[in-house]
C-alpha cells in the first residue's frame, strides 16, 4: 500500500543503521513488524501461560533467575520523544 507519512529523518536513519535495511520502506516495515511482535509477546506474557505467579516461577529453571542481591543490568534505553533528538546522541 502506498501512503505519505511524516517520519523523523534521524529516527529513520537510525533504524536503517540498526537493522541494515537498504531502503526506507524496508526500515519502516521492519520497525512496524517489531512493534507488532513486541505487543504480541507482551500479551502472551500478561496471560502468564494460564499459570498462577508461583506456578509460572516454578516452571522455569531457578538457576536462570538473577541473583536478587545483585543489581540486574538493563540493556534497553528509554525511547526518545517523537520528533526530538535521541538523548543518548546516537
């Protein structure tokens, strides 16, 4: 489908670099697909696989859980407001 959109060029350039997309169309398609995938995963995680919280925790290997006494590193960064430069300067 062909449409006209106003997209922040810096954000689009960053998505193209991150994903390796060769075209702007491919970059937008990748970004939209990823957002839909993340939303679906969030829905699945919220459903909890039909298990109570304790059952869900017991269903996973305890060795996989982080040590609660040590801080857990966070790899994700907060999204930049639309139309504003990325605060990390990337």
